[in-house]
């Protein structure tokens, strides 16, 4: 493995106080960023994700320890030296006035221009290359204030890429975006890490996207020590569930989603497979039923019968009750029948999915 671009040594982050001891958000942080990897920083609200990002970006000093960027102490670098190695994309929107997308991306070349800020041919090439890399060619000549949130985020990432950094830090880059745009932005960042061999670190609340796309996860529990590992490692060893544990909420390692405990509506056996069975299970759990795969002796059993061409509306559900078997041609009818047959009980079910 190559030498890390950035690594920390016994890092403590937080906020100094004038007449009181400093507020320590997290301590004993030892992490590293490698070329070409996408790392997601996850943790509950208030854990210190933004504080860590700001500290790594040199925007606030560490309380203790060191941050080394290409073997140099981060605090020893001038603003221009730092900007040539590290770029930042923050959550806050900016007032770009009448700038076009191209104009805004060109600001990423500021660490390389002279006192007059004149772009050279090499600077213009870097700007165009960054715009192309994020798929924003059609946005270059549009005014930034006319862009959607997703389009503007592409331009902001292109601006950071135009700095030709070794590291890109992004604080909640998918906040305020709809699901397709969140998926697109995550895909762009993953591709940029691979193609440019820069390290990309982003903080996010999109847990599912992080689990599916990150090479590594930095997991920062509230009041705990930051843990590093692949998504699969942190799920399997229980770290992920522990970091987000809260009253009435639990992480399901089988589905990669969070569930909220609700009053149980009863037990149901589900026999079948494929998409119809999957979404039948989801529908039943949503209304509070504990679903068991296969025939397990529950009072109610559902047999999913999906004809050829699943998804074309030909799926049937057979509900086997103690004294009767009924057949339904819609999932809504099935759920209504079950709720009439088996009203809620005084128990706690496995939960209702939150993601």
C-alpha cells in the first residue's frame, strides 16, 4: 500500500474556551487517507463530523495531536500551499451573483494564478477538464443562480477538482438533493477518486449510499472513539449498530436499514420468493407484523404465487387461516384481510423500516 496522503496522530478535536477547559468533541483520532479511495464519514447528529471535517481542512486548529498532509504538518502550510493539495466543498450555498458555471469553476485555479488572477492556457485546460469530469459541460455557460441544487453541486465539485488537489473534503454534498441526484453525485465522486487518484472524504447522512459505495467508512459515534473499516466489517462486528443505537431504533444488519420498534400486530409466515415476496414482507412489516420465512406454525400463512412475468399484476396471494383460505389479487387487499383477521396484540414487533 502506498503512503497515505493525509494521516493524523493522536488527534483531538473540539473548541477552546477562554476561561474554561476546552470542549473536546472527539479524541485519540488516528486515521489515514489513501490515493484513489472514497471514504464516508458517518455518525449521529452531534457526534462531531463537521468539526472533524473543518479541522482536517485547516479551518480550525486541533486541540491536540497532528495532521500530516504529504508528510508535512498541516499547520505549517500557507493558505496557497494548502489549497494546492486540498480542496473543500461545504454544505452552505454561495451567492455567485451573475457568474456562469465556467466562471465559478475557474475560481478553483486561484492557488495557481498570479496577483492579477489571469488564467493561463494550462489553467483553462484544467477548468474544462474538471467540468467534463463531473458531466457539467451543458452547465458551463449558464448562470449559477439558474441552476438546480443538483446542477449547482456538480459545479461546486468541479471547482474543487479544478484545484487539482490530492484530497477533496466534502461536508454533506448530497444534502437537499433528491434521491436520483444523490445517487448521481455519489457515483461522480467515486469515479473521480478512481480516475484522478485523489482521496475523497465526505460526511453524509445517506447511510445506504455510503454502505454501497465507500471503500472505507470512518464511523464517529457520539461520545465514542472513531472507528475505521470497510462497510461490511463495521456492520458485521456490530460497530454500525452501536454507533446509531437510540431508544426505540435499531439497525438491521440483514437489510442495511434502520427500524423503529412498534406495537406488534402479530406473527405471519410467508412462503414464496422473488420481488413479490420481498415487497409483501415490506408491506407487512410496515404495518407492524413480524414476518417469518417459510411455514413456521404461525396462525396465518401467506403463499405468494407469482405467475410468469412478475410485476405485471398477475401475482396472487393465498392467505391460509385456521378455518379458511382466501385468495387476493392485490397486496392492499391481502393486508386489509390480515388486519381484520388478526388485530394488534400487546407485544413489540421487530420494527418498521426507516430507510
